[in-house]
């Protein structure tokens, strides 16, 4: 299977729309998490993978049921339960605990990996779960979606109500967990922000073709972009926003990876 991951609210659903236009297979509509006001065209996230990933990440401390059918429903009680799960994450999502859960659920990982063979599976939780999946599953390649940290963090703040310093911390934590993993498969990075430049360079969308293991076709890339991009998506631009020093250093390092891949 091919995995798409990122820090939450980094534009991965839009990237998956592009991958779908380029022929990527995410499975049937019934298998995917429903669209909502935060992603009106859908999340492109497989319910079965989400459920298992949530159990690997949180264990018995957070019910996976409230994360599967709808991402952020209006029900205030469910929203509170979700935010509580995020607050508990640093305590219950330590690598040692994740590995113990993965060992117990290894048969489930193996089975689902086979079921999702040749599919694209998107979930931000993979930032924390690459080790279990590469040990027990079969990963063809990974696409990491990079977005300006202020844009991701401020979007998380609007969605959850958590203060910006905490959502910056969430961005940092996701980045560190993913990039501190020793990857045993090709990892491609797509710079979300670069796709909204007036003159989109071929290199900006080329990682999607490499991820799908198909030859780059500029005409096909332009058609996919023109049918997918919505100007409203650039309503919150962070390119001129001043970032905390540590966040900026990490972001600059990732941009260097993009330039050199």
C-alpha cells in the first residue's frame, strides 16, 4: 500500500484529490470517512485504517468510534471527548506503548495491509505509526505533505479551539515523530504552498507522480490542478507570518529536503 501522511490540517485531503485525479485508488466511497465543513470534498481516509491506527496510537484511552464516521461533528460532547483525547496523547502515545499495542495487533496490521494492497491510505496518525506498519505491513512508498506551520497550526486552532502555542507543539511533535523514523521505503515530499504559486514549476507536483510510480506528464498535472484548486483554499496564508525560532528551523530544514529530493 501507499501511505499519505502529514501534520493535521496540512492540506493532505487536497493532495489526495490530486492523486485521485491522477488515477490513485483510495477504495470505494463507502470505505472512506465522510466529508464535512472542514473538508467538503472528503478526507480520503479509510475507515478501517483509521480505526486500527487510533487503537495503536491511543489504546483503550480513547474510543475509535467517535473518529471514524465523522471527523468533527457539531455535538459538543463528542468534540470535548475528541479534544480530551488530543490532550492525553503525549501520555498514552509513547513509542514503547505503541510498540506493545502493535505486537498484540500484528495480525490485524498484516491482514489490513494485504487488504489495502495497491491502495492509497491517508492518515495523519501515520506520523507516529510508521514503525509498526513497516514491521508488520507492506509499504510501497510514502508521500509526506508539508504546509507552512502557521497555516497548519492556525487551522488546528480554528478546528479544535486549542491555543496556537499548543497547535504549534502538535505540528512539531508530528514532524519529529515522522522524520526520526528510519524509513525502509521511498519517502516523497510535496510542498502544499508551492502548488498555489502563479507559475507552478514542474518540480512542485512531480513528487505525486513519483509516489504513484508513473511518468511525469505536465499536461496531466495541469489538468488535475485546474480541476481541483479552489481559490478559497488560500484564504489563510502564512508565508509572511513570523514563526517561533525552533518551528522555523524545522520548517526550513524540510524545505531543504523538498529542494534536494
